[in-house]
C-alpha cells in the first residue's frame, strides 16, 4: 500500500523576518526569536546583536541572566 505524495509550497510572506507593510511599502526591522539554552526563555534578537541574548555558539544563546550564572562574559 503506497501513500499519496504531498508537495509543500513555500509561503510568499509571513513569519518574523522582514515583515513588509503593504500600505506604506516600508520594511519593519528584521528580528529572530531564539531560546536560552539553559532556562528556555524566549529571546528576541535583531541583526545578530542584542542586549538580551548572549551568543556562545552557532545557533546557541544564553539570556543575560543565565550567561552571568555560568560565567560567560561578553
């Protein structure tokens, strides 16, 4: 018994990156939502630099509270 194949089409817009306002044609700031690797708190980072998140590896972040607890200093 074979299952039918499913094709997924990518969405044209949406998500948290580069949301464009259709009324004025301007682009709001691009941001990503990441999670702290220790406490799992959701963090918002903008343009790879943020005061709320400390990056310690590829796609690995600490919130400032957990970064100070583990001794990670920027």
